[in-house]
C-alpha cells in the first residue's frame, strides 16, 4: 500500500502573537492561529487555522511574527489528541505543522500582475523567511508533547 501525504498552504493574518515554549527536553515550539478570509462582497467568511512550528522555525516566529502580520504558511496537516484532565474526554485538534513561513506581500495584486505600493511608506527590503530543518520533520519522535 502506498504512503499518503497531507499538505497545507495558507495565506492569512495572525490572530495572536505566537506562544513560544520549550518541551521538557528543551525543544522550542511555537503555536499561533492564522485567519484566512474566503469569499467576496457581503459573502466573506473567515476560517481559523492552528499552526505549530518547531525548533529554528519557532525561534523565527518568536522574533518576527506579531498579531496582525500577513503570512504565507506551508506544511503538513496533523491531528493531535489528548485526554482532557477535567472531563476525562478525548480531545482532538487539527493543525498545520509548518515547514515554511514567509511574510505575505503587503501589496494587492492588480490585473497584469502589477503590485500596488503605498506611497506613504518607502518600500522595505525583502522580509526574512524561514524553512524548517530536516530535524523538525519528526518533531514528535523524541516523545515530547506540545507544552500547551
């Protein structure tokens, strides 16, 4: 039987500052949410996506990402489960395990591929981007759980 894969690509706005913590063995992990608007006119809806980033990518998130920033995230969909300590029920969360995070272009696309630039602010240099190292691909293999 062939192995499958799940991939995710989203472009949206950070709903909160990344929460960065360390696992008991010292591995850094960032957790944040991204709002993605769909539709047009009066029929716009917002989907919220949970994102988790490990190791060097978590450090990038802590340093550069803030609530309201527009980002482009690629990664793998994963479902995590745990037992709720108060109710004893099994809980689940679907999240994107990021392998790449970039700042999204702040200009809006115009027909013909041109970008609209604000005249109020000078054009900024290329924003940093981060890609996870190959070590982050198997972040759960060390037996650690996400500390939040």
